[in-house]
């Protein structure tokens, strides 16, 4: 089972940028689709973005389209989430997750087998 560890969170002013990293170990990284989810206080965990195992397809929730970019570096076993034009409503704990080898991307939290511990992103107004 793949292990994941997020980093790169922090405090930023509205309009600023952050780049989150999701470092993985175990398994063959290039075979796994990877997603980012986030959870704000008092809210359910929600899908943010995902990238297919083949690196051909990317997926975004509507609220981050045009602002966030997901990418993967198979040589470094790492997925990135570049977040630009951040808004206070982006404040949340961000988690990366992996599904089984060669599986398709789903936007639900169900079906993602491995999760990181999360990294806090706080956007001040």
C-alpha cells in the first residue's frame, strides 16, 4: 500500500500562492491516480483535484478551476498542487490520497485507499 505525506501548507494573504507537495513511498508510483481533498472546520471533506495514473487527465472542482493546477513528477514520486489567487474560502486542511493501481479517478472520498496526514492552508482576507 502506498504511503503519502503532504507538505507546503501555511498562512498566506488572499491573492497569494502556495504549492503543496504529496510525497509517496511504496508501490509503483506511476500506476496510481492521486487526488487532493480538503476539509474546512465543520464541513465534510471535499474533492479538489486529481490526476490520472497515466498523467493524461486532470480533474478539478469548479471552485478551483483556473486557479489550481495539479501535476505529477514520476521521477520524484511526488504530486504537486499549485494554488494561485487564493481566497479565504480555500482555508482548510488539504489531504492527498491514492487509489489502486490503474484505477479511474472518482470525486468521492470513498474508493481512495491511502491518505496522508494533511497540511493546513490558511488564507487571510
